[in-house]
């Protein structure tokens, strides 16, 4: 199983579009549509005009995923470590009766402040307003309005230590005042902090600091107020919202010379976005772009770097989800900055792109919900049933065989002795049957001839060894190869006998046809289980050998490169497409001595429906995958308990 899907935990559309009156002052900046079944993205230019120019209207989508389960899956080993898995954001196009733009680009950016989904539904007339309550909109991220605050501690200093030092404080609008400490003053002003009465008196010093700050606020030179408790000074932005969190750090020689101590810089502001239209980052590794030539495509974009920075015990960034919007050059031109439009966009488009819609998490369609899809290639290519002798006919990589050791303890894979640093070593012996004989054989491992080599830990309880071996390592009459695994100077496992094959030339350019069956296919599966499907493959026109007739054992063909696809029977909708053209190839079949197989997490499929499996096999003679003319059907029951 190399796919995990995580559905969205919140989504919403925020817009500054005109309401149905088309009056330029009646914009939907307070509207919310968190419970709508679609999200909408557009840019409209020039629908109205005024003294400031032609109008612009914008709609953007927000979507967020709870990463708690992702962290849990990684800790449990269900999800691979960073670097071994890719995350894809998937949004599904909503067909609609309005116009759909063509040849445009969407930007998917990391949201930098928290937001609420809300309860609105109306995306037509924008009648569902938040009224500064629950829910995000164009102006507010949420309805919890808090000013950003900072804390400093006034220290006990002498006049010589404090005099002329400067304490610089900034507000959310970018204004700043450098307050100079003045030993000649007993009363603070809007630009100076009195210190004549605060010599070695931190409590008085703190009082003098907040007096200066409050006088500056009264003089409209700084939108910050202050209060003091003992030697502790609390500063608060007068504007509520996220903008205060980005105010410049408190600084100056009063800080660098340790006249005051910074306990915390401005933070914890909440409510209003720092910038109308939502707060997001387009810094390096914080966004990706997706192109839509036809306009009606689904969105499927690799967002691995953004997601990985949300994960772990100490994430690089807080997870506030994604902003999905038209790229800056395609959103409408507008100037100047207003709360209705957000930041000016003088490089924007002087044309409209209306309208792109995606299904939201509230949709009734199970497979259309926004999801974050984790993909990796977990296929195990165990060549135990398909070993080849080294040959000058083959490239060096094809002379390598890889076999595995599976350390199952009470039905589950477990590391040897519970230690992930322990790996066994391997020796090979010739055999006439299944019992190793003679002395350890010489084989090639890591481009070096060896008689023993250390295996590689692939994952929990799974170990592998890659090797090449020559025909001269087999005395006449001994056609089998047996692997013996050792740990702590003791033999712990003897593998099943392998019969190496030889590469040979072909008189024809093959066009192989196959017969396939799923030997363990059941009629029903529950949507809470993970099933393993065994794929039996043989060449069409195959004739059994004498051994097969006598033993009644069918010889299965191991195919080194094959992929599966899952579709819903009722409408032929593909729910898990072939992963052959993507990286990683997350739908590849594994193989071992018993043939090919793959695992499927049934929770990814909607219960109550029948599904089909298709198999595609890579044909080296034509250089591509060929879908086989077989389908295998099963039904997923909805587990109710």
C-alpha cells in the first residue's frame, strides 16, 4: 500500500466581489461560504468604474488539512520518513453553467495565519455574513479579535548605564518611535523616557516607559499602548488582528546594552488578516503554480516541501493550510490599496478570468473531496523466484539479483532484537536440493567479490541483499543456490532453494500475451481493512512441464514491472489511476517467490459500491506499459461498527 489519503479539515471561499446590486461600495468582503459544497476562484476586471479607475473583484479559496494523523502515521511507520514520500494536493473541478476561463495559472501558497471555516453557504448573492463572528472572510481570518502584544522587563540601572540609550518600538502600520532615555527628565514625553527619578528603580523605570509610549499614542505618532506591573512592561498594538504580529522587533541601544530585557516580541494578534484577502507566503518553497490549459482540469500538484515543513514535533512552519488563487499577474489590476481590494496589484491583468470552481469537503461526492495524497513506491522486488546467472549479454544492473529476509514475529514485521541498527549478513551455498552444501560461494556485492556480505535494512523487519553470481560457482550436478542468513555469529535463517536461470538471445522480437487471475480475490471487503491481492500471471499458450503435471503446481510468471488501477464499476470512474507516469510510481506491483502482488487500503474506497482492478504490464519490446484485457471485480461493504 503506497497511497494514503487525508481529507480536508476546513475550506472556504473569500471574496471582495460586488453583491448583486453591482454598487461599488457593496462588496462581499464580510461574506462566508465555509459550508458551501464548492470553492470558487476568479478575477473580474472593469465591471464598474469610479474616480479611482475600473473595478477589480477577486475570489480565493482556502483549504486546510489536520496533520495530526499524518504525524501519527509517520510515527507508527505507516507513512515513510521525509525524503521517501511525496504529498499531492488534489482538488476536483466542478462543472457549472457559467463561463470557465482557459489558459490560466493558479498559485497554491502556504497560508501564514490561522482562519476559521465558518457556516456560510451563499456563493451567488453573498448573503451569509460573519458580522465579525465565526468564520473567515476577505477581511478577517476569524472572529477572535486580539491585539498583538509584547513584553519587556525594565532593569535596575544607574543613570550612567541608561542615559541616552534608545528604545525603538514599531506599530502594525510601520510607524516607529525611538524613545531616548533622558537622565535630566523626571516626566516622560512622547519621544523621551524620563530617568531622573528611576535611578536603580526598575518599577519607576517601567512606569516612565509606558508613560512615553502612551503619550506617543495620544500624539498619533505610534499606534501602541502600554501598561506596567512592577518592572514588567506590556505593550499592545491598538489595531486588533494579525498585522501586529509582523510589527518590527523592539530594538535599540536600550536592548543591546541590556538596559531592558525583551521577554517577547509582538505576537498573538488574531482576527483581522494582516492584508485584506488573506495572509500567505510566496517565498521560496512556500508556493507552487499549476497551469490549466483547458480550464476544466482537476488540480493535482506536488506540495511535499510545504507539507513536510508542517510535520514533526518542532515544525518549521505552523499549519494553516493552502491559499488557492489566480497567479498575481492574472488577478485583476488594482490601485491603490484598500480594505476592499487588499494590496495594490499594478502588474495585474486588465481582463477577467471567470470562474473556476472546485468541489469542497462538503460535497456529496466521496471521490471529489479535497484531499492530500501521500505517495511512495513501496514495491518489494524480491527476485527469489527469478534469479539469473551473471552474463556478458546483460548490463551490469540486470546481472544483480535482490532477495529479502522477512522477520515476522507473532504475525508482524519486527526488527531483529527490536533494534533498527542490527542487520544480518548473508552467505550463499550450492545445493542439489534445498539443503546448503559445500563451502560459501563467491558472489559480487557492491562491485566486490565476497563470500559473505552485510544485508541492508529496508524497513522495519525487512532486510535485503543484492548480488551477482557466476555459473562457475556451481559444481556439476548442483543447480540450486541457497542463502543462509547470520546474526551474532549464529545462523538464523536458511532460505528456500533458488534455481538460477541463464540469459539468452531470442530469434524474434517478442510480443508476449498473458493470462492473468487474482488467486485470492474475494467477493466482498470491508472499508476498514487492507487487502493483499495475489496476481497469477502466465504466458498465453503456455504448456505445462512434466513437473507441473506431476506436482499439480502451476508455474507463475514473475513480471518485474507492472501496475494496477482501480475503477468504480457503476460509472467506470477511475478512483486510483495507474502511477506508471508519475514519480514515485505508487501503484507498482511487488513480487516474491510466489509471484506478483499488491496491497490496497479499502478505506480509500466508498463503501456500498463495486470496484474493478485493471493490470498493466511493462513490455520492454515496445517500451511502454500495456493494459491487460482482464478486469477483476469486488465490492466494498461499509463497516458499521
